[in-house]
C-alpha cells in the first residue's frame, strides 16, 4: 500500500510539472510578435501600392461616365427644345426649365437629369456652349486640382476625349 501511494504521488508530481511547463510556454515571445507585426506591415504596403492606382483610375472612369450621361441629356434637351442651353443657363437647364425658353411646353417634365452630379473630386462639372474642341458643346471636369489645364490626375476630362 505504501508503494502504491508513492507511485500516485510521483505521477501527480509529474503531471503538475508538465502542466507548469506547458503554461510557461503558452504565450508568444516578443520576437515572435515583432515578426508577425512586420509581416502584416509588409502585406499592408503591398496591398496599398496595388490598390491606390486603381482608385485614381476609378475616379477618372466615373468622371467619363458622368460626362457621357450629361452629354446625352444635353442632346435630348436639344431635341426637345431645338437648341442647346446657353452658357448662362449651363447644366442647370437639365434639372429645371430655364427662363426665356421659346416653347416652355416642350421642356420635359421633371427635367433631363434628377440632379447634377459632382465630379469625383467634389467639383461641379463645367459646360461651355461654344466648344473649343470642334464639337457642338463642351462638358468637362477640371480634374483633381479643380483648375483648367494640368497633367496626370490634374488633367481636364471632357466629352472631346475618347
């Protein structure tokens, strides 16, 4: 009986020692955490480098789509009213009937667009009745800088571009 009791005590001591060793090894070391943080940082950098240029392309694509919609609305306006809006009436003529229409009954009820969109950079789209690019009118955005001219993201986008 005495021998069996010692054996049970020895087994219990071994189990306690094993549990203690496991609990000491349960956490991560500072080096392991630093390695994981560096890897996550590298992955975030790679993703950012690949995603940011896509955002610029998406903004240009949205501007081109908006310009196309406004161009189509202006053509429909011309078909109904037999002329394009003048510079003073501008794109606002697509939302509400301008004063001075020769045949106001021809103006489409509800307008030609529900609301005028802003370009992706938060600026209003521009309209010029006398085109500088050989068309009947210009609809354009000044680009990211909000000023005429520019290159890259700051370049003007208009209906004269394909």
